[in-house]
C-alpha cells in the first residue's frame, strides 16, 4: 500500500471536476479513437530511424 501525500488527499476531497478533466471526458466520448488509430497506424513511423523511438500515436 502506498503512503498518501497531502496533495493526493486534497485532490481526492474535490467535488467539482477540473475543466481539463471535463474536457478530456467529453473528448473521449466524442472522438472515435479506434477509427482514428486505424488511420494513423499505416503512416506513423515505428522503427528504423536513428535516435529515440517514436511515441505511440494515441499518446501523441
């Protein structure tokens, strides 16, 4: 079990969701993520380049 911090206890006590949380929840409901991912995967680079590996398209 992790030890709780003062910050986590204050965030848990909030009753009203933050604007960012509300916006992300609405976006998650309105965007068809599976279709978007199917469009992005063929053109998204996976490997074969120098440097740091690319981030997954859903994270971007």
